C-alpha cells in the first residue's frame, strides 16, 4: 500500500523490539511467525529487546538465525568483556533517484539494573546505561551516515533526555507499552515517534534530506491505527491464520477435561447458566437464542480459535474468574455469550429474585465491542436488536 502511494520514495521498515511472546505454551510458534512476517515485509533492522531474551540467550540465537534482518542493540552486552550480543548499529543504504542515502540505525534499551540473563556456558548478560553509550556511538556514526536513527525502549521522558545528551541524533523511534507520541514531541530539535504496541499502530515518518547535504533533515510523522480501512496483505493474512491455528491446536492439546476449583462461599453469587435463567424467563431466553450471542462460540470454532485465550473471553461466560469459563473441554456449559455475560453471576438471584439484579447497558457491551474488536460497533444501533 505504501509503495503504491509513494512509488518514487524508498521505504525503510524498522521495529523497536520487545515483540517476542513470553510465558505462553505457543511462544515458539508465535515468535517464529512474527519473524517470518518481518522477513516478508523486508525489515531493515529490529532492536533486540528484553523480551527477545526472556527465554534465554540460546532461544534468541535460534530466533536470530531465522531472521533475514539484523537485530541491533548498543547497550545489551556480556558482563565479562563488555561485548554486545548483536551489532550496536547497522548501515542501511537506499537509493532515491541518483542519490544514495546512508541511514545509521542503532538500538538502545532502557537501563534496567535488575536485568540479568545467564548463558549456558555461564556468561552473564546485562544492560548498560543508554545515554553514555549513545554519546560515543552517535559521534562514530555521524561521519559515516546521512541520517542517525535510534530505536529505543525508553520512556518518552527518557527519549527526550537521550536527544539532549547525545547530540547528532536525527530521529528517535520508540516503543514503551501503549504510549503514542504527540506531534509536538521534539527535544533538542530531535523528533520523537512512539507508536504503541501489539502491532495496533504503524508510525509513518517522512524524511526530507537537504539536497546539498547540509543542515537538519525535515521530518514529518503520523501514527496510523491499523483498523479495517487498511487492506490485508494476502501473504501475511495467510501466515497469521496459520500461526493462530497452530497456537490453537497447542492450547487444545494442553486443555484438561476437568478443573479443580477452590470452594466459593455460598454468600457469593456464581454462574447458574442460561438454562437456569430460562426456567423463569422463558420468553427472554427464546429471544436470546435468536441472537448472535447464542452462537458466539461457534464463530471461534469455525476459525480454529476456540482455545485462544485472547479470543475466548468475549465469546464465553466469566473467563478469568475462578468460577467462570476455563476451556471448551472442562466447562462446555459456559460457552457463548449467555445471560450472565451481561447481567453478572446469578445464583443469588435464583435463590431470591426479590432484589434488584443485573442491570445491563452500554458498559455491558463496550468491554468486548471495543474499537479493536468491533470497530464498527454502535451501541444505539445494536442495543434494540438484543434489548429485552
């Protein structure tokens, strides 16, 4: 899409790292899929972040071998001799007309004194302060490149400090949680661009270099929220579906058919199930069965996502609560968006229906029908379809 919009302009794709999945059974499958996707797009450089080392140095090495792009980090290093795990910076060249443009891309992680990873041969990996490293590195790069770019995991305030303490930087691209930078984020004349996390946004940075090579480059930027207005790339979409399917299969194999639950006090409301609700509210239950909520879990089954922890919460009852949905094997009675998904646990109401219970409204909907999952959702249009 971008190449079509700017056919005469070279495109350079970079990422500020910390993309790796951590702490889930399907981490290896997901990480391999992400790297394959970055390979397909043709990334010029990706920063080595702390998450890429969470599974150990050897696991990262396996990831690195699959990448057709370089990882960069100037301040993650071996404690014994100070050598970096990957290149501190890389030189990326592009052609614009007859002109060759040299871009220096460095990686700078946040200073984390608690970070320590040991390799299998007993070497420790630590993180140094990025500011001192950057001052030396920018001086080294400045004479060799036309544009000095820093990929960072710093906070916004730390990124501003970096701009002040490392003269010669042209652009700082960062990722720190879900932070999105504002158009006016500039420090010491250096534009700072943060584009959130989880691949929800894409930062577009347009760079205009002076024709004579003198003076600061002109830089304009904007963040794109990657909603349905942006077309899917067929190859990447196929890869995504393949990876999600593999993850789902792993989770299905690990799912147990029985779950031991902690005892719940009788004074606390738990889930009764829609069939119980229907004994008194038969007409309402029959109208519910005509809605998409009553078959919500079936859409996950059709997409091979019925064991995806990222999806099941909005297609079941009480996922994440100790008395709620666990998986389709152990708690099949809690699949679909049932009465209690919106009205809350109902056992106390079953025992005594005299009190007020379970008022539902916009708040009941917007937890799942958010901009990410339901970008076209309009409460005032949808509510009459399910109102009862």
